[in-house]
C-alpha cells in the first residue's frame, strides 16, 4: 500500500529537519495532517490562498520544470522510483538564475561550488 502524503513528507524531510523551517502548501485535503507534519519537523506550516497562484511562484515554476521529465497526462503510477530520483537529481543540481547560478542543493545544504583554477 502506498504511503499517504503525511507519511511521505515526513519520510523525505525528517533527515533534513535541521534545514526545514517552513512549509507552504495549497488547501487540498491531502494536507489535513499539516499540524502533525509541522510538529514532527519543528517547522511552521503555511497555506496559500485559494486561486492565488502568485503566492506559490516557486511551486508553479517547479511544476513547469518537472513537466520536462513528466509530461502532462503521464500516468504517475507508471513512474519508477528510479525515474523520480533521476528527475529530482537533475532539478536539484541545475543552476538557477534566481539563486545566483547556484543549484538548489548548493543553497539548501550550504555547499560552496568549486572554484575553477586559472590555467
């Protein structure tokens, strides 16, 4: 039986709890256990207003990036863990202009990019 949203969020974020300070979601019923998530991660949990996509800019942008790997209409149940991990690795290691050309992993984990040596 697949894990529910709450169990999946906790499984993925518990190892990173020291870096997680806030979470923001939409108002879907899948986040009914938001208080348990917030408590388990010692983080604040926020909700965007309904029909206010501008409050979820990062989410909307990330959805567009995910669509490069998972086209609209794709059956998500057909994806393997390897497919999902591959997309996550590519997206989290892709430099972003809004991050000063650092990757999300570099920013989240405080990793300094290697400095090129002059030849």
